[in-house]
């Protein structure tokens, strides 16, 4: 086998590129300001994270990382943060079954540090200590999503046989 024929059968290299990142939506509130600043308190903070990927065209995707954080203290909300941070990604030369995990695991993993910095900055600029969101296990998030989808499909198929 010659070098020319070996090169002709080699598959093109996979492509995974981020083209642009941006804040798609941002909301921040301190509902009880300025009264909440009179007595410093440590809030009970809950953070919810979700990822969505939308195909824009052949090999082009928007991946949106949504973070909702709520701090409660004294029986009421101390702060509310809602952020949708997105990126435009380009993929190519990949098997179809690898694209969804790439968009829902690796893409948000790249976006996360920037989104985390925005949440920390907006809470700090809102007069509160910066909220430093702990790293997210996007693999576990993806697996939960796949399992929930499988359960829903099984329930739908099981419900149709009854």
C-alpha cells in the first residue's frame, strides 16, 4: 500500500470550535435593599443549572448555560440572579452520536468559568459578597438528563400498553 492511498483514506480531523460567547439574558435583584444591608447575614443559597443546545445550521450550534441563584435570609429573598450565558460552537467530522454529548458536556464546561465570573461580579457589584458557584459536573448533569428522557419514554410506552 502506498503512502498516497493511505493518506487518501484517512478521515478528516474532528472540528470543535467556539466562535463567540455572550450574555443572552441577565437579571439581578436585591428585593429588600437597602434594609438587608443593615444586618449582615449569611444567606441560604440555592443554585440551579441547565444546559440547552440548539442547532443553527449544518455543524453550527448555540449552547446556552442557564444559572439561577437565590439567596434567602430572614425568611425572605436576599438576592436573585438569573443568567443565560451562551456560545456559538462549530463541529464537524464527528459521528452524529458524539455531537449531543459534546454540546451538553464539553461546551458548557468551556462556558462555565465565564458565567461563574459574571455571577460573582454581579453579586459583588450588588453590594453582597461575591457568589462563587462551585464547579459543575456536566457529565452527571448529562447522565441525569438521558436517564430522565429514558424514563419518560418508558412511561409513555408502558402507559400505551395498559
